[in-house]
């Protein structure tokens, strides 16, 4: 099969979605398929690049939303380039990733116009507690109306999506971790310190407000405690303010964004991994930390209870008090040496998670979707006619997309 992965989130950016696309693409290549990735340009990384195993990546130059590393959702500015790529590469199926990626939705939208079936993997959960979340939820719901199959990375994610898309098949395929890369090395830990590792985008959804509040209080628990924080984002300033206010410059190391290839070397420095997410469908960072032998303290939200067996993770309420209580228990476990030994924790993760299994399950979904008839224009129109006022707006977008296709075919461009 000729497969196109589509998302705003890919290397050199780092994160769970980026790692998922990379690993899935590599294993699909090993299974004999052709895989390309379409994403937006990153700085001077523009045009076509080839990565290991001849993974072909298109870095397309489009206007990006400030500080978010996502494309502005203009929709039609991508049509000609996407049409040319999908036709030249003879793509059989388009696989979009992340509800927060305009490029994923736009490329799947154009693929449908070209008669190519689509699969979507959702890596996030939607909240409904504010106006912005509800608006985004409504738009994504319309974008996925004609997706052939949805993959969720957790059961919590499936429940979240089942509320929106009753007629679309939804399958749970968890993330995985490359256990050959994420291996323990206790010798890298500082025996004179208790090091907490944080590896996260510094955004609201990752609970950075909580993190900034608890860091000073955790440091008060023991003078040996140190923090190493990997990641960047608009909420980084909160961490920096907490460090400045409480004079923690010697105890909190903020690394900023680091390449994914360096993450393991950061993790093995730690004694405990701390995750403060407010909304999370799966959380690759927690899985990578456990694979490196770190005990995990994490908020009990979304799909996080599904990620690791109980001996490897201590779940807490997503509050300051809950996190502090969980950290206190973790510190006591550390002193009493009640944690699962790093080598044993690594083996537990290795037995549960395999990218080969993820690729095989995804491959089966591809085969099912490819055999389905492509959606006719009349079917797409009828679906949106039944979808309320916002659906009528998407109906106009479909008609414009088909007019662009007719014009492009006529002019042979």
C-alpha cells in the first residue's frame, strides 16, 4: 500500500504525536509498504527530505500560527500542492494525526475530494469546560464526518470520540515505546540528589500551572531534591517565575525543547518522573520514563490509568494537594526501596508494548478501509446537509474544493 501520514507535528519538533508517526512509519516500511509524511516547514527545513529507511517527508512552506507550530487553517492554500503530491505518489490511503493539526484535517479533506479514503488517529481528549474547547470540538466533529475509520490511543479516547461519531468505526490501538532505545541506566543517577524529571510541552493542557505551583513545595520536602525539566511552550514563563520567586536557580534545570534522540539520556538521570497533565489520552512521556526504569507520579486523568500497571505508577488527583501527597508517598517508597527495580520495570513495559503489533493492527485497518467504496460528491453533500448550520458551511467548502479540482484537471496543473 502507498500510505500518506499527515500532521503539523513531526520532526524536528518533539512530542508524542511526532514519535508515533515516526515509529509507525518505520514499521510500516519494514512490512513492505510505501510511506510518505506531509507536514509544514520547520525553519530552513523546506522541501523533500529522506529519513532512515527511505521515509520520504514533504516539508511544505505555509504560514504558521505564532508559537503553536501549526498551520493557519486556510484550507484552499494547500489544495494544489496536496493534489500533486497525492497523485504523483499514487497514494492509496491518507492517515491524519492529531485533532489539533489543521494540516491533518486539510489533507484528509482534499484526499476525499480526490477519491482517497482516510483514517484518523486521535491523540487527545476534548474538554467541554470552556467556550474555546466547545468551538474546537464542533469544528473537529465536522472535519471527521466523512473519515472512514478513527483510531484512538486509549479506551478513554474512544469513549470521548464515540460521543461525536456514532456512525464511524472506532478502534483502540495504544501507543508503544521503542524499548531498544529507552533502556535503564541507574549509574547515571546522582546518589547525592533526588532528581525529578519532567518531559512535556509547557502548555495549559499539560498542567504547567500545577507544575509551577508544586515545584517550590516539593523542594521544601527535602534539600536533596532537584528538578530537570525538558520541554518548551508558552507556559514556560510560569516555571521561570516560580524559580525566580523562590530562588531555586540551583535546584531547577530548564533544558527547553530537546531532540527526541536525547530524551533517554535525560530520563536516566532521574529518580522519579513527574507528570501533571490536566487532559491526556495516553502520554508517551510516561511510557518512555517507565521503560527507562523511573517510577512515575502522575495525575489521574483521561487514559493515563490505562498506560502502566499499578506497580509502575502512582496516580493522584489533578490538584496541588493531590500531587504533593503522591510525591510524599513516592519519596517514602524511594527511601524504603519499595519501587520496582529499573531492569524489571523495563521488562514489564517491553512485554506490554510493541510497535510491531501497533503497525500490524494499523495495517489491518488500512486493508479494510481501502476496500471500502470512495465517497461520492452527493454522499458527502448529504452527510453535511444533515449536520446543522456548521455542516452547511462545510458543504460550501466541499463544493469549492470540487470546483478547484475540476479547474486543476482542466488546466492539467
